[in-house]
């Protein structure tokens, strides 16, 4: 790819990554006020979902073809994402019902932003390796304010697993479902 052709792709990837990380950080900072927690989750999830406008659904990995296999994959991803928490405690913590819907929006928004639009932008720029690595690094950076440093390693592992699925299956449905299941359970 020539430098002239790479510039718009690099700019698109940088804008999507910067926007998604900024939304996540703003959401976390706003949620520090308990009165704003639910609103921050809802608005953050909706704002992250705006990144979908950068690409058609098929390019994001969304669609209904092979839907049963995609849903089964999402269940499997959700189980894998929950294994570390299950090994630490016999009883998994459950998200309060008042925040469940809002958390669902954030989970979907994060997948659309990081494994959907950002992945597609990075893949256009430098191929699958850059898309997997770059979307994972941006996902970790986005969680730097909401998680203690020691927990960023599992965040990276989860991001890598979801990005690897996105690459291998060309699918975003399963990562969305797996992320939703994990967030609702944790």
C-alpha cells in the first residue's frame, strides 16, 4: 500500500481508536458519581455503537448467515471468558438488575467499536495481524481507568480471544454474545 493510500486508512483507524478510548474513559469518569452510573453506561454504549456507521454490517462481521453457529460460538466464548472468575469463587457475582440493560449496551458498543469498526479499519491498513493486535491494545487502553493494572492482563487475554474469533470466523455476532454474557455475569 502506498503512503498516499495508507493515510486515509491510518486516519480512520486513529479516529475510531481515539473516539472509542475517549468514550470509555469519559464513561468511567462519569460513573464515579453513583447517580450517573446507569446513564454513563447507556450513553457510553450508544456512543460506541456510532462507530458502526463507518462500515456496512457485513464488513463489521454482522449478519444472519450461519446464525446458529454464531450463537453457539458466542455461548462458548462467554463460557471461556467466565472460566477465570469461576475458578476463583464458587459463586459468581451477579450484576444488579438495574444496571443489566445498561451493561448490555456497553458490551455491544465495545464489540462494535473495537472488534467491528476498529478491527475493520486496522485490517484495511495492515491486515489481520495488525487488526487483532491493534484492536486488542486499544481495548486494553480503554479499560485502563476502570480496572486495576493487574486485571489488565485478563482484559488483554479476553480482547485477544475475541479478536482472534473475529479474524478466524469473520464474525462479530459471537464476540458480542460472549462479551454480553461475561459482563452480565461479572
